[in-house]
C-alpha cells in the first residue's frame, strides 16, 4: 500500500512571519528604547524558539545572553531584526545575509543626508534579494504574528490577547497601534506594518494570510500597490476562499490626468483603476478609520447576513428617523416584515406604538425588558431579516445597558443570523465587558453612520457571492485582430473613420462614415449615405473637433455640404468625414485608458458636453460580460434617463450592455497597443446604441 501522507509546503513568508529563531540587532537594556522594547515584545509574544539579542555593549538583555555580533551567534537564525541607525543598516543586513538568515525586519527609514547613488533603500533591496531574504520594511514598525507567537516590533501590542480571525496589513505604521493596541474588540492572527516594501509587499502578506485556515477577514490600509499582478492574484485567492477583503486606499489624486489626450484619460486619474479592481473582486472599500473598524467587526463575524434587509429596534422615535434617513443614503435595504411579525409586535407593544420596522419599542418603562426582548426576537425571526440591530445610547460612564446586551445575546442564541448592537456615539473600545461581549460573538459598533456603512459592505459582499457573472463576448477572428494590431503599430494616427471601423469590427454599433479630400467627394458621399448629414474635420492629431469648429451638423443638401466644406477647409484643411445624422437618444460616452499598474480600464458614463463637467462615470477592468456591463450602467446617475422621461422612449438597455461588454473585449485584446479610446457621443436609443464620434490614440510601443 502506497504511503499517501502529505507534507505541508512551507509558505515563502514563513521564515519572516513564523521563524524558528530570531536575532535582534541593536538590542538594549535602556528602558523604553526601541532596542529594549523589541526584545521584551518577542518574549511576551510567547516565541518558543531561540531569541538572540545582539549588541557588543551588553552581556545580557532582558535576561538573555547578548552577543557582540551576528557572526558570533551559537546557531542558525531564520529572522534578523535590525534596529540600528540608517548609517549602520547596510552593514548589519550584509552580516545577516552572510550567516544565512532567511528573513529580516528593518525599522530604519533608509534615508540620510549625503547618501550615494544608488541610495540606501536600493542597496538594502539588492542585498536582501541577492540573498533570497524576505524583508519587512524598511521604515516600518514590524509585525505581530499572534497565532505563531512571533513578533518583530518596537511597539507594545497591549498584552497579546487570544489570536483571532483578522489579518491587518498597513502601510501606515501608526495605524497598527490604535487598531491592535487600543481596540481589543478586534482580534488578529497577524498584523503587519509593511512600510516601504523594499522586498516583501502587501500582496505577499495577503497571500500568506489566505494560506492560514484561521483567516476570516483581511483588512488593508494602502498608499499604493507595488505588485499589481500579485495583488490581483491575492484578491482572486480571497474570492476562491470566500474571505472578505477590506481596503482603506489613500491618495486619490488625479494629477496624471493632465497628460491625457481624451476625455477618458482626463476623468480617470490614478484612483479609477483601484476602484475598478475593488469593484471587480468585491473588495469593501472604506473611507476612514471609523468605517474600517465597524466593517472589520461586522465582516469578521462568523455569521453572514441572510437574504433581505436590516431589522432594527430602538428606544427613540427620533433616532429611528435618523436610521431611516442614513440607511437611505447608504443604500441599505430595510426588511419588509411580514404581517405575522407585525401581529407579534402589536401583541407586546404599549398602546400608541406602531408594529413596524424599524421599531421604536419604548412606551413606558413598565415591563420594558420583556417587551424589548420579545419584540426584538420577532424582528430577528422574520424571513426578510438579513441581520438584526439594536440601537441605543451608552450610560453616563460610557457603559452598555446590561439588559440590552442580554437581549441581543438571547436573540442570537435563537437564530443563525447576525445580531449586532449599535451605539449612537463612540465609547470606550477597551472596556473589559465590551471586549468580552465581542469575543462571545456580539459585535458592538459605535456610531450609526459607520455601522450602516459596514452593513452596506456586508450586504454587497453577500450579493456578490450570490452572483454568477456571464462570460465576456468572443473576440473577432484572429485575422481581424492581427490587421488592427498592424495598423495601430504603423506610426500613422487613426482618423475618425478608422476609429469607428476599429470599434465596429469588435461588435460595437457605429454610424457609417466616409472620408473625403474635397468638396465634390464629400457631396457624393453625403448623397450615398442620405441627407441630412454631419461633416467633420479629419485633420490628423485634432482630438476635440467641436472645440476647433470642426463639426457641422444637420446638412440637408449638396449646397450645405459644399458651404460647410469650404469653411472648414479654409480653417482646418480639406480632409473631412461625412456621416448620416444619428437618431436622438441619451448621449453616453465609452472610453479606454491604460493604467500604469493594472493595464486597460474601460469607462462608461454620461457623454456629450457633460462628460467632463458631470463626471458621471464608472470604470471597470476588462473583459466582462453583459451582466457586469449592466451593473456598471445601473450605477450611473443618468440611469433614469435611459428609461425614458417625459414621454421620451426608453433606450434598449440590453443592447447597450452588450455593446459595452464587446467594447471591453476590444480593450483587453488590443489594450497594449492603444493609449486611449474615446467614443463620445455614444447615443443610447430605443433601436440600440450607436457610436457617433470616436478617437483612438495608438501606442506603437505597445505593439
């Protein structure tokens, strides 16, 4: 019989985050110093392997033998923590490589006056990479692997409670302290301050976290993504494992838009790519720390929301109105409770209180605990309740009302749905009783607005998991793709007719177009297409024709065409494009830009003259199918116009979504050869959409 025993494969970050032995260069006996704190933290974390303080000044540090140098250590070391000045980092990291260390943590910033070229940060990166070392930092405060009992940090993590289900990865070292040290309602298996990520990136930590069976949620504070492909792979792995990812992404500036040629590029900015990535992979994007904490508390819960909306019980009519208002702003659905549930409520409530959801259950104080308990249970039990919330205020000392927490815990014990308690103002995050309740499974969220944001994220994740998107449309034949790739790489700019022909070959409906070099050819083309027509300049390199007076619309006969051509030829040159006038509809825009990190992005939004002023746009990673395209369209502010207003006919949404999906195939198929595409206006009407004007900016370097 064959031996089928499997051997676990070590993750590449194991020597960094779960080492067998650690050395601490710069160890110190001076109280409150980084060198002293890091050794004390390693001991208090419960690290079971050898700990080697290193500093020629001392014989012992915190009761451990201290060694003069790394070369004098008595045994091999997986991980070397370096807490020395920038001027000494390079030598110590080199020494770590020479003794065969497999990983390092560097706290120092890597910057000093009078540095040489290449700078210290690049020299550090080179040393570590040449030695095959993973490295946390530089410019970080290290990490805590609570599950493995290993840490490399100069900060205290507040007593190191029981490991939990959350992995935290943050570019801001300062954030590690309030979320780990001062917020004990959250519990972690791993918390990392990744710093400059000179070697090991946030994508690597994400991958490691998703290999840990204990990980139920990953939360990230990101300034940038240094390994886009690895980050995407991590998000795909999270989706496959059904592990939610929460991201607070800072730095939403769009300075690069000033270099863009088309409307699409001008609107996109750097942040559009991140949002497109988050949308594609169901990442919960939060805007501030309060929303982040609330979302972490809720989405790390063992229970997931059921179908339906929220059911809420309050002890205030005014706060009930506030909840309804905020839920509407957040787009959080409120459960439509059944008649049977209303009857259960009516049988318990004091006279004058309405048996509705959200429920104000406060009448008189007489019997309130029993009334609250039975009414809350009725709300929890309703078939349309996805999760139930009890909203209240804290006591004068910031404490929670014991009767309310008891009500929540009893209701949770009688249901499989999430039950949470929301307070109207923030209280103590380290209250022992509150921490105990959180560890027992009762999330306590401070502030109605961040709590509802967290619920919105949880519902979005639930709904995303329930969807099965269709496949993107098939690309055109290989010969068509090859022909356009050659054309895009020949160095000649594409005129409007070329641009329309390109997107038309990928299945996007376009207005017929003819190019003319003189007036008589233009007239002949107009007669063949049928009056009325539009005449536009085809001067190469002119991106925005209307701004230059290069568009004449509604030309009804040959004389009008000749007159328009004469005027345009005198100002802009004789080469023109002639098109039949398109039927009226809602003016949309389609676009494509190529992001430096994530590649091609597709844009859809309000078009015409409003494209840059209204900026009602959505961006997406291509390719995608019709279902995804429809959701992009449904997310636009102009979406109601497509259904027809004040007697206007409704646009064909199915055809519009089909065209957008086909455009996404163009973007991913030829996106490496195209810098930008702008289709504006893209008219959506009852007979389907139609591309009226198009600009394609080729990038010969990409072919």
